C-alpha cells in the first residue's frame, strides 16, 4: 500500500512539474514559432500555432537590417566583463563578512540587498549624468561598471552564503602552514567554494545578458547589446511581430544554450552546502 501511494505521489509530482515547465516554456516556443511566419500570418491570426508556412525570411531580413554579431559581441563583453569585475569586488567583501563578521554585518547585508528593491528608474537621472560627465556614455566600460554595481549585492550575498559553508578550521590550518591571506583565499577558499562560485558567475551572466533598462538608456549604437537589438524592432509604425520574434529568438538562443549546458553546475552550486 505504501509503495502504491509513493508511486502515485511520484507520478503526480512529475506531471505537475512538467505542466509548470511547459507553461513557463510556452511563450518561448510561441516566439520561436512566430519567427518562422510571414508578417501577414503573424498579424492575421495569431491564435493559429502550427498551421503556417514556415520561412527564413525574417532571419535574413533581421541580419541584413542589423548587425547581429556586433550586438552579440557587446552582450558577451558586458556579461563576462561585469561578472569578472563583480567577482574582484565581491570576493574580498564576502570573505570579510563570512570570516571576520562585525556587529552590523547582517544589517549591512540587508541594506545592500535592499538597494535591489529600488526601481531602477529612480536612479536613472543621477547615473546618466555621472556616466555622461565622465565620458562613458554609450561605451562598454560604462555599461560594465553600471551593470556590475547593480548586481554586486546579489554576488556578495551568494558568495557570503557559500563561504559560510567552508569550515573555518581549514583556513586556520592553512595559516598555521604559513599561507598568506591571498594564498589562503586563492588556493583553499575559492577551490572549496568552486560550485557556488560557478553558479554565481552563471547567474550574473544571465542577469546581465537579459538586462534591458540600463542598456536601452545608456547606449545608442557603439555598446548596444542584444536587448537593444530586440528593441529596435519596435517603431512608431507598430510592431513587426514576425521580425521581432526572429530578433528575440536570436537574442535568447545563446543564453538558453548556456543554461542548458550548465544546468547541472548551476543546480549543484545553488544547493552547495544544503546537505551535510
């Protein structure tokens, strides 16, 4: 009886999980399918899902109208650059909070996280003026700094959580063996927290890749990533649904492939230290 109940529970959970997954994935599937329609088919009857003549015309038009690979390269530079800069800033901060905590460490962590709750538009004017005055408007460096600072609280929080799972006795043993602080972090702490470090990098890359607010307001041409590439297909004349879907598919495909390839590492990092 218990085995039958357990099997029924397993099947119910599996069906529920697949239902939720399909519900979440359906808009992506709809976008991909619409990208192969003509504009007339996309506008005339959007409720028809598979009954349409598929064409590559939209992808050809998108590539001819916009330099996809330039936008793609900008997205890669912004994602990798902001992640690397964020780790350089976050590792020392997370180490200090995890192993040399003060009385107000938790309050500081909560304050940093609260900055992510503020609407980005509330800081648009001062950030825009600062970036403009230092000559970094519509540059990759300016966007890397802004995106890094925006995601820095999340990076610090995640690294702090992972560092707390590393036994302090191991670090003390490294110090007794004569390891310097830099050697202790580089050869002991970071390798032990590698799953968490990898998941932090992956999450930051995904967040940066999908960032639209700052990229649309601080760039025009030179540093425009794929989010600006998608937005360029919205015009005063209206939305070109098929071409917009093709541009969206081309923009999300790389990050979907990265997420699919690294899903095991991401789950492993997010559950790091959960089971003792």
